[in-house]
């Protein structure tokens, strides 16, 4: 039994996945394979006892009569947190008569260790939480978060203004008056900083689309996500 508990929209779900060895079953290439089957993802409480009871209820689905002495488990794999963990879960399952072997085989999930191998590289690239780095991935994340917080009309207006600014960027324009307020000074500084960075990116390629958009034309071939 491989199992893991997690929340889905505030409801605790407990994934239970069975695997077993059947020497009489072969795949399409006539090779012996371990047999696997998702049992269910029914909701469960968070303690090891709750998870053991949830496993018993799920295993009863395979039996002609509930709690019949059949379909015993001989081992499990679970993570070390989130409910239904390691030896604690095995002890509760043993008390409910779900195990075949007295010394149930208990293995802990090590997938998280694979993620730790990538942590240093990810941290160096994106920073802690990804909030102190400027890169393409953070751009996509920031744009998505901004889009989700705005109405469609507001988002469309912002895109129109942004595209128009990019289209006009670098074009000859009349000198702007000196800023009189702190707000005007900040706006000018932000615009200058953007135009400097934009010039770097725009210089990488000669065929970037800088045509201004038509705000009254419906967008086709895409959906807002």
C-alpha cells in the first residue's frame, strides 16, 4: 500500500495505491510486471488511526463481506508528515487486522529528497520565494497574479496602454518638462529605467512585434486562464 494524504480545496483526501506481484500476469510483451491499482482518493482524517480506518473502508470495497479475513497488506510506503505516517500507521493497521505479516514492511517516501537536490540551483536562480529575482519565470508569475486580481476590462486597458508604450518607445518625442512633484519624478525615473532595459531586449532581435493593438478587435484563438 502506497498512500499519501493531502488537502484538496480544504478537504483532506487520502490517496491509496496498491501494488502486488502476480507471476501469472504478464504485460502485452509477455513480460512479468508488478501489478498496480489506484484504490481510491476518498477523504480521511489526519491522524494515523483515522488513516488506518480509511484504509480499512477502502479495502472493504474489494471484499464480499466487510472485514472478511482476506486482502491483507504486507507493507506500506508513506511520507513522514501530513497524516498516516510510517510505523504509527502500521501499528494502527495491525490493530485493525489489516496486515498479513507481523513485521509489516515500512518504507518512507524519498521523492522529496530528489527535490532537495535541485534546491540550491533554484534558490540561486529564483531566490527565496522567487520575490527578489528578475527573470522570465517571475515575469510570467507576476503577470498571471496581476491578471487574476483585475477585471477583464481593466486588464485589457492595461495591455492596450502597455502595447502602445512599447510601440512608441524609441520614437522621436518632444522633450518632457522637468518634474515638479515627487510623483512626477518617480514616474519619469520608472519610464527611463524601463526604456533602458527595453532597448537591451529589443536589440537582441530585429523582428519583435511592436505593432500597436486594436482595442476594439476581439481576441481569437486564446482563452483567459
